[in-house]
């Protein structure tokens, strides 16, 4: 992890350390989830099976006093009502009553292997992610808790029985990151750590922070965004505008210094305004966790990759040739910080 962006705030450093007792070798992913939660966003993790994504979500909840954890495993035959809930006829009362689904009332909710089900089912998660409420069968609506954080996962290798995630759903996530294999030393630690676990590994985690403290710090981060100088906000806006091929003047500035790739034939769509908002909030969260009150261009560059990675659409020509990491590197090299 970049030393500039290690978590220095004591409460969140303690939170990261508690989660790290169980989720070994993923300090950057843990920090990303903490930033996402502080920014009132949600995180998409792309990873091979068996790399502790479920454990991460469960232990994250366990590090917060009173947080309620929930999980839903997406399957090809999953229905939206399996997540949100159903209206069931009560023979005694002669009325339909709402039976809430597993997402209702949860603070930390894991949508496991979201690409195993179709867009209609995934759409059931969009309303609570965006509107912080769950509507059951067009009937009663249940508000989400004020602290509501979704971690969704997708499996990148198994294609049979999987679907591409809808762009509208991907855009609801603050950031997307890849969970890869950890180092040999960390895998050795994981093997040894297995002997310490008795049943639910989240019981190894001690709650160190309250939901009220997290919600209070969200306000501080929003105030930091409001206080950003115009040139930094302009830089964030121009970064995102330069991802859009339709804005030829902005997009044309992106040049790869190493390979000379012409991205104009490889990119179909760029990032939305929501990406700009997420970069601003997430950069402020980085500064906050680093115990600073000012947001810097380096904070913006640090978070931009995870926020933009899944939002750049490939053209048909770019399907096998486009590399999002190379494009974002070229973007960060090409777009300058200017006052006007």
C-alpha cells in the first residue's frame, strides 16, 4: 500500500487491523471498503472463487458495533423477490402481509456473484443502493438503515450461466477493484490462521467503531468536498470528460506515452457525472483517513483508477485490444491541472 495513503486515523486504523486479523494480505481492499463506506457508496469486487470476499464483508460488519450483516448468493434462477421480499397471504387475517427479504434492515450486505443472475434480478439491488429503500412487490416500502453498504462480487472466469452486469448497475458502485492472489508469505499466514478459527471467523473480530461515528465522519468528508478549490474540482471534471469519445476535444487529449495506442477506435462510452462525484468524495475520504483536512491531486489520482476502471465501455474493435489500465494511465498522464 502506498505509504501516503495508509490509514492514520486511529479508529479506522484499528478497524482495518481487526479485519486484517481474518482477511490477510488485502490491506488495500480493506481500505477501499472503508473509503467506500465513509463516502456513502458501494464496492464491486472482481475475483476468483475462494479469495475471502464473503469473509471480508462479514468481518467488516463485525468490526462495527451493532452492525447487521446479510448475504445473498445470486443464482441463474434467482428472482428479485428473493432479495427484496414477498407479499404472502395470511389465512388467519385474510390479508396479504409483507415478508421482507434478506436485504431489508441490513447495514452491510453482500451480493455474491452478481453476474450469475440476470439484469431483472440485479435491478432489485439498485433501488436500495440508490434510494436507500426497498419496495416489496409494488407494495410496502422499507427504508434502509442510515448506514447501508453493499459489496457485490463477480467471478471473472466462469462464463457459462453468467451475464454481463448492466451498465446502470456498475455505475451505482463507487469503485471496482480486482482481488488477486496474495503473496506466498500471506498464504502461509492464512494457513496457520485457519487453526485459530472456531466456527464463524468473524468472532475473531472485536468491534472498534460505532455507526454513529462513521455517519459523523461522513459529514466531515462532505465538508472537505465542499471546501475543495476550483482548480481541483475542475481537474476531476476534466479527467472524467476525457473518458468520453463523444467529447472529441477532451477525449483527444488522452495519449499513451509508451505504446502510442489510438484509443478513439477502442472506446465506446466513458464515465458519467456520478464518477466525478465519486472521485471527489473518495479522494476526500483518502485525505481524511490520512489525517489531513486538504484534498490533493495525488488523492484524486490514487482513487481515479478504481472508480473509472469498470466505467469505460469497449467498442467492438476494442473488445480484445482495449486495456482499461493502460487507458487510465494515459488519462492521468495527459490531463493537466489548470486553474481555468
